């Protein structure tokens, strides 16, 4: 029912912009920004690396598709990382807060 979504961005400014847009649209309850992430990956047939910023987004599974579309619109990468990890267990009051924070009027 709940997921944590990982999104890497080119920098803190882009991470803040994406988090703000998702919060405004009530697609997430919370975003954490983790700076100075060193990423290594395959791109254009070779191993590449980049200094990135990581977004940890807390939301409901049912909002993932819309969240992914919104991230893609706001993101500068051709193929942004947008990965949802299921929340197996959680503190019930926190999960209730996530639910309440992502309800549209």
C-alpha cells in the first residue's frame, strides 16, 4: 500500500524543484534529499559515473504512475531513475499521516 520512491537528480536544485512539485500535487507526503551521492552506471555502452543528489519520496503505491509521469516532466535526464520499494512494515501513525497527506480535496 505504501512505497518509498528513489529518484536521482543532477543536483540539489533539481531535487528541490521535483520535491516541491510532488508535494504541491499531493503525490507524496514527504521528501528527503541526500546530497553527494556518487553513482556508477552503464550509459551509451560504457561505464560512467556522476555526482548526484538522491530523493527519497514517501507515498502510496496507487500514486506511483502519476508520480513517475510528473518526475519525468520535471527531470533533465533522458532516463531518470524512478524506482518504488514497498514498505513492508511501518509505524502506523506515520503511515496514517502519509495517507492523510496525499489525499486530494
